[in-house]
């Protein structure tokens, strides 16, 4: 084993340092990203939020709601081709119809069926994205469905990000084993925290830019638990964040609202490699790398996302920046101790 003498860091290991600011109103702050791809194609994300392709997070209702807020939703692939295609046909926005596919089995037929219904963004959704099957899938899509914007992943290293970029991915999901419902690190001993993965990918992105080539966008995916983590993700180099748990339990997620023993409203949130999700999808399970749970019902996704974005804008103002690009360039972070981290949480409740 080759042990690298470097440390990985997670969101709670750093804190952003407040900077001099001339921002007098949050309306000066722009959180949008204009995405140009395949020479003449483009779309815009007004907020840097993508809802995760998970069966208890994103189907058509979530896609429509998150798009109306300026973000992007990706319909999950844990269903039949017919059902996924039907879901896609309920997505209102012609410019950003996104679905996820895998890299084996029926994925080529799935792609063709979705393309016929106006698919514009495809997410190659596998846990270990730095893989020859992902290369083959990207190459297939770029040659047979050349209009599509291709998201691929997940990767944990600069080299992985560079490979996916070179294979033709337009955006890459960064991090392995960080999700709130994930047991990959426990089960396999592998993974890299989201913040470290994003930092690595961002260094690689700058190298690619220096070489005059087109780097992929970076999506911080997994383990993002509050709006502070979103600000830290972007400051570290991410273009967008992908959210599972933060959007789970909202009205627009698939699944019923149920009442728990205390009469509180709850909804399911399932890891896609959990026993429950696998059984729901294919009737059996193998290689479990996730858990499933219930989360409190949170109300509409617009309420949740508006609150998140208000905090993100506030975070940008603390860094004295008016755009996401400035946040990536100008923000400063320091390492923090565990006592500094606990001081950053409300601590009145711990006193007696
Ligand atoms: P969260 O936002 O921390 O809840 O993480 C969501 C992310 O976890 C997703 O976007 C996937 O990348 C990842 N994920 C989803 N299901 C599983 C699973 O069952 N095991 C491991 N990772 C998962």
C-alpha cells in the first residue's frame, strides 16, 4: 500500500474568514451560472443547486419546482424505461430535461427513449465514476446523442476528474462515500470527503484551463448538511452542489407523507444502494452501500430553497463577493479545531 502523506478535510474542518465588504444589498449578489456547451447550446442556472437523482428526491414534481427556483432536477433511473420516459414528459422546461442513466443493462435503450421525449441533460449515475464503463458510456452519448449535456461521476481525485473531462463529460460529480445515507466507506474502506474532492478537482480544472482546454464543471455531491456547507463547497471550487438530504422530506419529493408515533409528518429518504431502495426497484438486493430512513416533512421545496439561498447570499456578502466566480477566487478559509467548530453551533443548550 502506498500511503500518501496528506490529510483529507471535511466541511467542519474549515471555516471561511469574513472579508471586507462593500455590498449594501443582497440584490447586488448574483448566484447564476451561464453554461455554454457543444458550441451552440446553452442554459442557465440562476441558483447553484441540483437535486439528486434519487427515488425519494427527484421525479417530475421536483424537477419543475426546482427549475422554477432557478436550479436543476435530475430524474432518477431506478424505474422502468417507460416510467422514466413518462416522468420526463411531465417536465415543463424544454431547455433542461434531465434524467439519469447507468452504464450497463438497458442504458442505451433508456437513452433513446428519453431522447425521443426531449432529454437535454443526461447524468451517468454510478458510484465509482473513474471507470472504463463510464468512459464507454460518455463516448457512446457524445457520438450517438451529441446534443446532450453530459454529467458523470462520481470521482474522488484530480486524476479522475481530468479523465472524465478528457472523455467528454461537461460536468463531474465530486466525492465518494460522503452522502448522509452512505455506508460505502464502512463497507469498502474507500472514499474521499466532498470538500477534499472538490479542492482536488478545482486544482485540476485550473491546470486544464492553463493548457487552453475546456474543463468540466464541478458538482459537489454528498454530505452537504446546511447552507454553510454549500458556501464552503463553492468557495472550494464547485460550480454547483447536488443535494439529497437537504431536499428530502419536501412536498415535491416522491412518496407519501405519513404520521409517526408522535403524530408528526414524515417522509422516506432512501440511499439508492440501501436494501429498501434496491428491493423497491428490482425486487432483490445485493452489495448494500446505503441506509434508508424517515425524515421530517419540510413543506414546499420553494420554502426550503429560498431559505438556503438567502443564507448563501448572506455568506457571499461575508466574503465580500457578488458572484460565484468571485467567491471561488477571493474567499479565504482557515482550519478550525473541534472546539472552534462546536463554538460555531448554538451552545447555550449545553450549559446547566
Ligand atoms: P446527501 O445530500 O448527503 O444526502 O447525499 C446525496 C448523495 O449521496 C447522492 O447525490 C449520491 O451521490 C449519494 N448516494 C445516494 N444514495 C447512496 C447510497 O445508497 N450509498 C452511497 N451514496 C449514495
